[in-house]
C-alpha cells in the first residue's frame, strides 16, 4: 500500500542524548539527524506492553528479543492490509512487526540495523565470503553456490537474517525454500534479499523524561502557538466554550492547552455507551483532577435502536458516529448552551480527511457547535511529550498496547486490535458478539462474516454510507 503524505516528517534523533527530537537541533545544542520513517511518520512512544509484544514476536521467530532494557523505542504505523508498525531505536528503523489476519499471527520483518541489538538463534543463513559484498551492497539474493549454512528450522516464506562466517549481518530477506531443500540445491535462490533504506543506528540508554528535556524548545513553541490559536478563536467568537473530551491523548493535550489559554472550561463527553471501562475512569479522573464540570451526552439507546434495523456499522457504512455522537452532542449543546465553541483534539497526521479539514469548522449535523483544532499541526510525539511534561493523567489503555481510544468495537479498528480486545475484555466483547450473531442468523450470513470480522465491511452503495466519523 502507498505511504500517506500528511505533512512534513519531523522525526529526528539526538546521538548525544539518545532521544527522538522533533527538530534539527536538540535542546542540548547538538545537531540531530533525520530518521527515515515511512510517511505519514506519526511515530509514538512504545510503552512496556508494546516492547513486550515486539520482543515476544522476535523471540518466537528468531530465538532472541530485539529491545534491550533502558532504550527508547518508537512505533510508526505504516499502510498495510491490516496492521504494520515500524520499530525505531537508536535513531534507526530496525524493521517492522506485521499482523497477518488470515493466519491470526504477527511476523517480524527485520532490517540489517536490528543486528545492532540482537543475533538470531534460529531462522538465519550464513554465506561464503565471496557472496557478502553483492548481498550487502546490491541486495542480491542468497544463491545456493554461496550458501555456507542454513539453520534447520527455516521454512519457505520465513523472514531470515543473512550472516557472514564472522557473524556480521550482511542482509535480511525471505526464504525461498525450506532448509532441507536448500541443503540439496546446487543452483537457484535460497533467500530473496530485501533492500531497505539504510539508517544509522547508535545505541544509548535514555528515558522519556530525557526526551522531554531534549524537546523542551519544541514543546514550548507548539504550546505557545496552540494557546495563541485558542485565544484568537475565542476572541473572535462570543460563545460559551468547552473542550470535547474523549478520554484519548489528543483531547487531553487539547484540554491542557485550552486551560493554559482560558483557565477552567467544561468537558463535553460524548458517551456512546460503547466505551472501555478505563475511558470512563479517565474522564472522571481528569474532571476531578482539574476541577472541571463534566457535561455528558448519551447515545447508547440510539445505537441499539439503529442496530435493530440497520445491522452493525461498518467502515463503509458508519451510521454510528452520527447516531451515537453527533446527534446526542447537538441535543446536549442545545439544552446546556444553545450554541457553543468546542475545542477538539483533531490532528492532520491522522488521516487525509483531517489534513484537508479547516482548523475552525461546523459539522452539518451539529450546526450549533463551532469546532476548533488547536493541535492540528502536532504529531503524536508532540502530544505525548507534552502530556509527559505536564504530568497529566492519560488513559491507561495506551500502556496496554492500544494506540487510539474509542468505542471498543469500532469497525475502523484493525483486526489485530480487535483480537487484543477480545482477549483482554472477553465479557465486554460478548456484549457485542451476541447481537452480531443474532444479526448473522437473521440475515443468513456465513460464519466467516462473524469469525473473520467481515461485519466491518458492508460493501453497500456509496449513497448508503455515512462518513461523519
């Protein structure tokens, strides 16, 4: 799938502080170097659960973990059929992890730079000295005449490391044949090498507090610009003010900015009735910590009434946002203020639609809400460094491997995410599986519609879709 260019890629690395930096110079005074991540380049911190997943995937496949203790790791989501994330450490892209939904498993896709931190104990080959240069410099395949050794567990289709006899990594690639077959070959390709964009890797330990210090100038500039935007929009529009708060990181950063600009403002929470328990907990915690009024709209009953006639929402049939969020928010604003100005945690790096959006707008379904996006130009790393600096209470779900927070059964979620939710929240998922199963039987749909998460794609005509999410 093609990369999505949604804005300038700001990610750099400081080799003095061993931290990511969002500009060409670190706060320590050192020049930084760009990290060649795939667009849109909206990299985020890897929390403990993310690192555990990475190490589990690499250990199961290669017999060795990738991430050592004490190093900062970033994950950069890239376009794929389901979920694929680049791993950044030491200022280099070390490879990716990719979820194969048909097989319900993760696979590692290493780059040579990953050999800085690990050595494969299985699924590797060793080549003769004469083959090293062409593999390393030209991305040539490993041919049978140049093969010195192939680890016995290698199966056709496996990702493998390519080593010299001195255990120097000269490349990576995908096995074309099983180990047994390779040992009997006199000619032909054993491994198809992969030539990626190279990046320099310089290991060094650091923590996220160090990254906050390294980016102090970037965070301050971003905050100043966002605060100025909030004050300008407020001055131009004489309306009651609120912050649309979802329990997610972007709305939390937006709230912090708005409080810096205006002081205390009410939280407007669109309660769909389909939120995670941790989200409800975070909304209450933030409201109490900052002493803010919580104004709640509710779309729970409307969702199930609509479900009974339309069936489940889908990526191409998103009636849920209008029914569960927009309409209830419109009614709540009407009852509470009549009309209001709401600051919303929208960012252009999230999607083409949000990149194209104006920073101040009205949704046709919520005409009594003037929306404004103070952090429109922030990356996910801006958001997280700001939250870390402010010591704000973020939703604990992020530390459990979730990268975005919304309805637990959102059809726009990757299958990889849905599988995690099914595992971690079996009782919650059962409240969704039962009505799905009833709709499946009622509509005469095949078992795969439910088990393969095909309910997420309706495939209806364009005039029957709703894209207000």
